[in-house]
């Protein structure tokens, strides 16, 4: 497990991280969310040793993180950092060798990753000949080639079309299923919602919320219900203690003041005829994110 405890960082007089604390647990996908300038990339760079913290600690498996430990991490920066005139397979293999793999193992890992990422036919192409989306997939391969014990990915889905997103998701899920903790940031909240087990939301350099995805849904989501009836649900407007979020013919989404109002609405609906649906509405990650920050 990666443990970040009370990490702080300033640039000049500006404090960009203020006692940031969170865990990234083994075998779980942790989404790291925040608006631009909230401190996500700075936090990741401190974990990787690219920047020094001005306070706090970063520990891996309850031990201090030093350069030897970081060698076993996999990192994908938001900025593409590969060599455009170098061949794809050659470059990924070379990066595996830099992380301590022998040539045979580095080549085998490269071949496997390029196959998984649908890049097997592009291994002999120079990176600059690839589309931006394919270059992004090569970046993912570069972060994974040495079989890292921890993955830290900054905007790994940027520039990917929906099919490529699914391809990368499959590779990352496989690593997490093997016990690797994965910390990733993304502005594509729909993708994060599909992928993550846990969430860490940072705002203004401080942690605004964190926890398992479903726990945060329960904590921050308002209690709303979807009602579907035969006929028009417009009568719901006249029910006391009800705030209507959406009303379209037989379907309504509403928020009751309390459980008693919820039950009264259900009884009123049944008195009028068949009820096709009466279910809680699970808040989306986008709604939780907006409420938290």
C-alpha cells in the first residue's frame, strides 16, 4: 500500500499542497480527481521523487520511499516524454532495460504489452508516425513494461477514442487484479466512474473527500427517486414535501423531504394505477465532484 501523510509543498509564497493525506491500496484502482491547478500533478511528482515535499511523508509498504523503491514504480506523466524518432518496440524495450530488466525479459514484456494494446503491428514504426492516440498507448506500455509494483498515471486516457479507452482499461484492470495498486488522474469522469474502486478528491491543495466510490455516493448524494407510472406523473407537483428534479410524462425524478414523504408518494402512485418503477437514483461521480468542490 502507498501511504501519503500530511504532505505539503509551496512554490515561493504560494502553498499548493496543504497536509495532503490518502492511501492507495493493493489491487484497487484509485481515481485522483481535482480541477486544474488543484495539486494532483504536484502530489504525483512528490510520490515519484521528481519534486521534494516541504512537509509530510510518503511510504510504500510501511517503509520510506527512496530512489531504489521508486525504481519499482510505473509512472506515466501527463506530458508525453518519449522519443519521436525512435521505433516503438525498441523504445519500450530500452525503457524496460533502464528499469533493470534483462534484454530477453524486456523484449518479451514489450511484445506482450504491444499485443494487449493493439499496437503489435506498429512495433517497427517510429513514434512520430503514430496518431496521438496510439502514442498515448505507447506511453501506457512504457509505464508497464517493467512489471511495476505500483502504477501512477497522470491523465492516461487523454486523446484516446472510446475503443482505445476500453483497451487501456482492460490492461489496467488486469494489473489491479494481480494486486498492483493503481493511482490515476483523469478529467473524464465517466471513465473514472467505470474504473475506480476508490476516490480521492483534491481542491485547492487539500483533500476535500476520499473513500470507496459507493461510500462517497451514499455520503454526498442527495436522496432522489425515479418514479415511472402508467399515464402522466404530473400529479406529483401537488404533493407536499416533494422537490421535482425531472418530469416527463409518466417518468419523474424527485427528492422527498423525508422517508414519510417517500412512502406517501408511493402510496399515492399505487392508488392511481400500476407503478412501473420506484427506485433510488444513484448520484453520478460528476454530481459528487461538483458538490464536494
